[in-house]
C-alpha cells in the first residue's frame, strides 16, 4: 500500500485481499490490474513422491470475489491497453513450476474472460521464475491474441538449464539479472507497444514490438 501511495480512504484498504485497478491515458486509455494470488490459492498438488507439482483441475488461484471484480472490470472497459499482473506465469504449458498449468481451469477461465469481452491490447505481467521471456498467444484462428512478459529478478537469476521449452516464447530465454519495461507509442497510427527485458546496466536483452 505504501509503495502504491494508496490513500487512507482507498477501497483497497478495506478489501479482504489485494486486487486493484489503475487507469492512465494519453489520448487513449490504458488500464492495469493487480491481483494477489497466494491469499486464496489452494495448496500445490504434489506427485506420489511429494516433490513435483502436478495439475490440479479443481484448484483455485483467485477467490470468487476477485474473479467477479475482474470480470466486471473487463466487461465495462473501453481501454486500448490492458496490463494484468500475476504472481505466476499464465501462458506456458511445457512446465509445471510456477505457471497456470498448475491450475488449468483457472488459466482457462482467465483466457475465456478476455476472449468473451474482446479485451483489447492484453499484456500479462508475471514473475517468480528467476529468468525473463516474452510470449505471444493466439486462439480462435488468430482473431484473439495477447502477450505475456515474465521478468525476474533484479537480485538473482536462475543458474539452471540455458533454455526450456515454451511454445509461446518469442525471442530467447533471458537468464541474467533483469527487469521488464513497456513503452507505448500513442502517436503512431496504429499505436505500438514495445515490450523489453533489460539488464542491470539498462541494456536491452530482449525486445518485441506489438502493433495494435
């Protein structure tokens, strides 16, 4: 609350768990959504050995109040860009570490909501992997598309394998200290969004341009 400079009378301070919306604009409106997963998330389901994660078809990430709030916000939005923050990755399907594949029904519920309301310019923001990557996802014959940017972390990075499979990745996996940056050029017609992964010296390690 302190970091976001939340006022004493902010509705966020009265909610049982964290979820909030920020609106910003310069000619066109943009919105960013923040949801806090661990408060409602079910325990991770493990294999017989008790170590590896396995999919939980009935598992929950968000509480029903959070889902109702998010659906209402997406349904009523006319913004050109929507940034949706998540503590874990959403799109990847080849691993079951910190990803939406742990709770596949929740992952599908989010993607279905976005498609149902034809939400424009969706960019998912995620972390908790200790590496960085940019992803692009399409469905319905390419009529519905969104992106995800995973960036983590500024203090330490993974020392694991140099790469891992990801059908939706564009560019390379970044296994160095990093942070994410998004540039929106409203002046271009149509406008453009530059998704970037940058290193500790502010150098561009990975970039992808999206035109809307």
